[in-house]
């Protein structure tokens, strides 16, 4: 049974190559689309997920990270005076105009925080350090955006919101889901860059760390009871809301998920077509097997084994191709993530996809009349 | 050596009033009409008749591949007509081997693997299946071709592999559909001699549909069909010779050729 399955599958090498190409194409398409989806999702909320804060206090009605609205510093002090709060910091997010050395202007998202506070700081700093941001008019940007922002090295000077600034460090892999790169600065400077007329007592967010032994949800309820005109979210909630907004409210996520689904459908169609064609080529043999007394179950196992072999080999090749694509994406603007759980999920998806594709052939051999063997 | 424990002369197939009607819309084709037949081990039975006479339909019904529209069929004493469809593969595995005009070998498998596949269908796998496949190929004189693919075999060799495959379940019944039609005279003779040996020496019941006049002298019984009915049965040459010498002793015996009664 196994031998027949393998021989029938590998006998026509051209057809088998077409089958494998179809499977690899479908799986790589799915990997890219799901990987992009994961990459986008992670990117949209990465500042929240790396903030080290338990709670985020936001202007009432602000549903996601990139549209922070300023509110009074008094809320910050109310937070600080709430029992169960170990630590709180003001945090700024706002768009600004970045003027390059050559005069070109780019939009950026300025993130203001208190260096050394441990809340809301940039991560993966590969050149310079967060502590360098205590210097006046200093910023840290990601190395992915060197070209876009027109900076090459530490010490390069630019203007943000008509204020002079100097690059003191670079991060690696902090992407922005919008086309505006993140620019990290100390809180006071971020106010200058984003709204020169604002007062220092404004903030877009307050990041809160709960005291040891205090559950974030418990503190969240307490803060909600004390604060007005603001919303209080756990970091996980705010991250989820931000991801949901970008992925589903804007339709960006649906677009990539639809493409992933298309990959799946194309894969099933290609594999079904090739397995069906192979089955039809060997239909008389299946009829002979039936005449010899083989049960339908026996024939199903032959077809399913062919499908599983196709899936295993297709999956292996797809993983190799995907590995190179994922590596290449790390240097691009949109990262493709492929965590082990996705690789494992795709393994089962490949098996299910190929077995589903074999169902058409299974249906065909079920209907074979063994009397066909006596017809010329 | 009796096949599958059957004694020579045992009635392994009993058919009574077999009819087969094919319907297509309002059209009705009576392929078989009230055929009575008994098939015994140790005999090579030839089914002859013009095209459309119902030979292959009868063979398909006897082989439990096709259901009769009416009548009763017993195989090894089991009433097949009363069995549900899902039981028929078991009957085929346990009781019947098939040999086809076009060989129907699996082109991607070697001769030994083709035979081993028939053993696999019957649940015999691994080293035992390999050994048994080699034994069966030896029985048909193809030991040296065990590892050849069908494409590298002559027509006669392919048919002998097909016969080895048909013997995989050690069936008491072998059903052959024009097994010599695609073969030259030498290969055809080898194949019919092999089938005759399997009937007479091994004690199997061999039923063979044929148009080939060259094989007439090998049959123990020759059954003629026309329009879906058995119109005549006669003893083969060998049986007739045995009978004629018997007639010298018992001159009052009736003639061997007779119509309709089996």
C-alpha cells in the first residue's frame, strides 16, 4: 500500500514537481501573509508591549496608541497619589515634522518619556544609550530609517518641529506601522518638538506601575473610580485595542488575512488537481485493486499517504524558502514574523490542505466500478 | 495439492437462474437470462460465444464483481446473492483470483511487488509477503524476472505475473477474461498450459472466457453462450477422449455434447 502510494506519486516526476510547486507556493504565500499580519500586529502595539507599564491612562475616547490627546498634568498627580501605585510617568506620543539636513521634510512620531524611569523606554538600543537622551535636544531613532530620516551616525543634526535636535543613538527593529518613524526623546523635549505652545503640565498618557502585590485590574478599578475624563486600560487591553484598530477597523489585517486565505484556496486547488490527475491516470489500477478485493478504506489509505507525502515534502521546501524571505524582511520596512507556533500550525495546515485536496480523488475511487477491469 | 482446502471435483460455484438486466432510460438489455451453472475444482471451464453473448457479464457475476438482477449464486457454499455489498470484497479476497486480458499490472511496481501488493490487500506484509511473492513467481516460472518492471516484460511474461498475482490468496477459483487474446501463439500456449495445470494439478476451478480457438483443446468443459443464455455445453477434447474410452466399456452412455443442462 505504502509502496504503491509512493511509486505512483514519484513515478511521474514532472507532475510531482508541479504538485510540490503548488504546495510550496501556497504555503509560502500563507507564511508571508500570516507573517506580515503578525509583524504588523506586533508593530502596531510594540511601544505598549515594551513599555513595562501595568496600566495606561489615556484621554477619554482615545482608542489606540497613535492618536494620543493631551490632558492635564493634574491627572498624573492624582494617579501618583492613588494607593497601590508604585510608580507613574508622563508619556508623550504625537506627530511632528522632521527636517533633514538636505532640507527634505518627513513626518515622524515623537515619543517622549523620562529616561531612567524604566517606563516607556526604547529597546534594542544598538548605538548610544537611553541615558544619552538626558542631554538637551537629543533623540534616538531606529537604524531602519537612516535613509528616510537622512541621518547616518551619532551626532548628526536635524530639526524637529523647528527645534534643533541631535541623534545620540540608534535602535534596531523598532518599526512604525504608520509611515512615520518613531523618534524617542525625553519628555520635555518631546513637548517642544510636537507642540511648542503647549505647557509642561500636559501629557498624552500616564504610564503606571502597580505596587508589588497589587493586581493591575484591582488598581485599574481604583483609578477609574478616582479619575474623570480619562480612560484607564491595562497594558494588555490597550495593546489589544490598538492591534484591533489597525488590523480590523482599517481593513489592513483583513487584506493580508484574505490573501492568506487565497493562498490556502490556491494550494488546495493545485494539490487537488494534481492528485486527481494522478488518480485518473491510475484509475484502472484502482479498479484492479477493487476487483482483487481491496476495500475502499485500503484505497483511501493509498491516496491519503500520497497526500501526506506531498504535504511533508512541500512543507519542508516551503520552510526553506520562507526562512530566506523572513531573513530578508528583517532589513525591510515590513517585518514577516514566523514564530515556532506558526511553523507548527503550518505543518498541520499543510497536512490538512493536502488531505482535503485528496478528498476529490477519494470520492472518485469510491465510485469506481470494479467491473471496469473486464472492459477492454 | 487442493487449493484452499477444496477437494478436486468440489462444486465451488453454484449459480441458479442468474439473470442480468441493464437499464438505460426506457431501454432494457437482458445480458444474461436464467443461467444455471456449477463450477468444479480440478477443471478448466471455457466460456465461449459471440460478442455480446454475456460471457464477461457472467464472469463478472461469478467473480462477485457484479450483482445479478435475479437468481442465486453460491461461492464456496456461501449465498453471495444474500450478502450485502460490503461483504463482496471479502469473498473476492478469500475465494477468487482474477486474470485479465490486458494484464492490469501496476506499471510502477516490479513483478514481485505486483504480487506482493495482492498479498498486502490480504494483510500479508513484510518479509513473509516478499518470500511468498517469490514463491508464486517461481510457480509461474518467472523467478529471474522478479525485479523487472512490467514495461520490461513480454506479453506472456506479464500474463504469468498476473497469474502469480491471482494466486496470492491461494484461491480455489480462478477467473480469466481472455487471457491469451493479446498473446502470440507461443506465449498463449504457455499461459493456457499454466492455467490448465492450476486446474488439474493444483485442483483449482478455472473459468476462462475466450474467443481463442487455439485453447479449445485445453478445456475440460466448454460452455457456449448466445444472447445471454447457455446454449450448449460440451466436454473438452481430453474429457471426451476419457469418456470415449469409458464408452467402450459402457456403450449405453449418452453422447457428451448436450444443450442447456450443466
